[in-house]
């Protein structure tokens, strides 16, 4: 099992912290988001970690993990960054993680031990987290709908009602090499501009729609935080258990 952390972008919504460093270097209660991520994976005996870097990539030099540079980070999105690690994805089972999230190590424990070869974990306690982050309940909320077989039907996109939110996408994924090959073959068929700009949830939805492939969901009810705005930073600082 390999780990890929996506950390090429700057984090423009929280410029107060990211003018001088990538978002994952933001310290919350004396530990950076990146340090917390590494600890989470190490607790689960996952030490083969690759990080996709871009913005101010020289700041990552002191770390021992593998670095893969996205030279075009200014003009690309996470899916482009992900497939820069295709040599890892196509040969191994991988856990993929965004770099602006902090979460309980039990999430990875549960994900790692599950036999499923394609898994999208979701936060079942999303309402508690959302109320802390936003005054407007529909602000930045995205669809996450699955069927009776726990297969993803809709992911990403704005919502009109809470019925379209059965959980919250967490920015964590698990794919076998077989599934990654299918994803990469589909990715190669996209127009050049779409390859560069498509978001992760839009890509997963488009792949589902056009190939009829079914991603499996995995329910999580552990501590999870995203740090996308200054208010997110304050919420994480207040509610993190350590």
C-alpha cells in the first residue's frame, strides 16, 4: 500500500497564510497540517509516501518522502497532479489524500483494512462540521449521493436541498492498480484543457457517468477537518483533540 498526497497548489482562499508557504505548512496547535498527515499514515505503518509538490516546492526538501514536482501547478488542478504519479498508481494499491485535511488515524486504519479495491470514504457527521464552518448551511456544500448498494451515484456540484447530501466527500481515496489503470485510460481521452483543469469530484462523476463504473463508499464518523479558509483554521484550532 502506497500513499500519495496532493500538495501542488497554493491555497488561494487562505492567502493570509499562503503568501510565504503552501497550505499544508500552516501550523495548528504547534503542528503543521503536513506533519499531522505524516503522523496519521505512520501510525498505520504506511511509510512509502509520495507528495506532489508545486508552489514553493523547495520547502519540502527537508522531508524524506518522495517528491514529484508539478511544474505547471499554476495552471492545473488535482487530477493533473494525481496522474503525475501514474507510475506509482498503475503498479500499486494506493491511498490518495488531499494535503489540507486533518483527521483521525482510525480513518486510514479502516480504509487500509477494507478489502475493497475502490473506496471513497465519506463523513457521516458532516452537519456538525458544516455548522461550525459556515453560517449559510448551503455555502460550499457539494452533492454526495449513493444507492442501496453503497455505490456513488453523484459526487460534487452544488446542492438544492439536504436530500442531495448523504455524507461529505473527505478528500481521501483508495484505488487498486486495476482501478487506477481504468481511471488513467479514461483521463487520457479528455481534451487537453479539461485534463489540466478538471476537479477531482468532477472527474470522478464524469468517469462514473461515461463508463458506468461504480465507486464504493465507506462510512466514517471520526474527527475530520478541512482547512480551506481562515474560519476553517479557527475551527480546527478550537476543536482538534490534540
